[in-house]
């Protein structure tokens, strides 16, 4: 998930700013398209539990960033586990996974 948001947010560095009158909007559209394609490559056990998949412009201290986020929530484990009887299931896993990446453009 982290690799997907990293690649989606940094994909904007390949855009030529001179070709777009509304570059900020193009950055978000391009990042969202990239994230959608990258999410398609995630394993089903994660993809089917995604509750958030977004890229948007955010401002921090006067700097505009494109931020991409993924969030998955599930009651069932994301990875296979062993049942160790009275010791419980191993390895322990969270019920929520999230990944976030942002770049200035």
C-alpha cells in the first residue's frame, strides 16, 4: 500500500507544467489515475477491504502538496496466521492498515 501511494504522488514529477493552465487540478487527476492503476495490482485480501482511496491537494504552511492516501479496515486478518491454540493466533495483526504520501509540486 505504501509503495502505491508513493508512486502515485511522485508520478506528478513527469508532468510538464507548461502544458496545463490549471496545473494543480491536473496533478490531482494524474495522481488519482495512477493510484487507481496501482491499487488494481494490490492483493485481493487488501483491495477488497479498502475504505479510502484518494489523492487531493493540501496546503501546509503555504506550500501546496498532492497527498495520496489508502486505508483498509477488516475484522479478518490481512495475512495468513497460525492458530497456536491457547496462545492465540500468530502473528498478531491490526484491524486497520493505512498509507499516506505527499509531495510538493
